[in-house]
């Protein structure tokens, strides 16, 4: 069972775990260092899952239809590879799918909003916000990061509330031959004055030819996509190893199908802004 809880008081903590790289991290509230608690959720395989029965229509540009992701994937670095990705968004709520009552028994609606580097070679360096909705726990919200598939989702004890504005930035460390084994996560509130920083090393190589901004149904085809407020990704930027800056223009739009027949769409606004709508 891949579960552990770590406590750190004051200064950054270094921990290591077989096959899971090493991490150092710290958090500040209005510039003052505060304790970090990172908790690993149970392992869920969160790789991109195409819905092969859905049509892959061309609209503004290339479209991929998946069962678990909706958003935008930048697959075309103008030169070099992606080493940094950034976006802002407000923390949405999640609600039962249309026409469905509150969760009962072991029902779990589980949505995450994130930015990531990689995905092409099956490894993703990613961080963002998330929500679960269950009968026992009600609505839970959290900030998190993950080096998939080395670790499961790592929740972070950052304060998080509905409609808080978050800014997440990932930077791959020492990219070489289009790959990296470490990176830096910075998760900032833009509402509550809290900044979390984590440096990861010694992980499985991530391929840097992709950068993505995603809303994901973590439970994939086990439960329908929940209802949620549109996730508006703003100030979306990706930087390449040659210093180029790219945004949403030229990305593959990813739409998510839900087992109840709904489609979660990704709508382009401009080069730095788009939204995901259930
Ligand atoms: C896949 O897409 C088809 C066509 O849009 C849809 O009817 C079906 O429900 C989708 N499957 C899943 C598992 O979301
Ligand atoms: C980095 C960041 O966005 N910080 C903000 C967090 O919230 C405080 C209080 O609202 C702001 O003053 C900071 O600018």
C-alpha cells in the first residue's frame, strides 16, 4: 500500500523513498515559514485515456477526445523542449452530475485541475488543485503535486477555499536531450498569502516535448464527471529551452467524455486564456 504521511515543522524536510525520487519543500504564509504536511493519496493510474469511440473532429485545430482529461496540450515547441509551464485559475466547486443526487455508499466524484510537463512517454510532472465529493467526507479541497507514475497524488496542507486564485508554476531542472529527472513546483495563492515550494530530484525521466493545462476526472470511467464551475485558465505560459514563450495557440484541444454521455469541452479564448466547461 503506497500511503504515508510526513510532518515537517519549521525548516524544509528532506525525505526519500525507494523508486520515488527525493523531495525538499517549504511553505510560507505572508513571508513567514509554516509547517508542511504532505499526505499521499491511494494510488490511482491517471494516464491519459483516449475515448476511441468518440469522433476526433477538427474545429479550431487538432482535437483529442478522452474519457478523463479536458484542456489543452502544447505538443509543438517552436524550438528546443518545454521546461516551464505556468497558469492561474480560481478554485472551482464540484457537484453531483446533472439529475443525480448526493453521493451515497462508496460513490466518489474526484476532479483535479493542473499544469504538467510530459505525458508523451508516460511520465508527467504535475501540480494543481483538486476536489473530492463523497457521502462520508462531503466536499474536500486540496493543493497537490505528483511525479506520475513514481508517486500517487501528494496533497499539501495549503489553505484552499472556493474561488481562491491559485498560480502554479513547474520548472524542469537541468533538461538534457529533451528529458529531465527533477523539477521545481511553486504553488502560490493569490488570495491567502501562502506559497509552497518543492524541489524534486532523482525521478523517472520525463519527456519535455509536451506541456499541458488540464481538468481531469480522476475516477475516469468508474464515475461520471462531476458538475463544476467552468475552470478558467489564465496567463497560460510555457517556456522552451531556447527561451521561446508559447501559450494556448497551437495546442491540441482535449475534450472529456463522461460515462453518462456528457462532453466536457475545452474552449479557446486567446493565447493565454481558455476555459474548460462541463
Ligand atoms: C465515448 O464517446 C462516445 C461518443 O461521444 C460516448 O457515447 C461514450 O459515452 C464515450 N465513452 C465514455 C466512456 O465516456
Ligand atoms: C503570491 C501571491 O499571489 N500572493 C498573494 C497571496 O495573498 C495575499 C493576501 O491577499 C496577497 O497580498 C499576495 O499578493
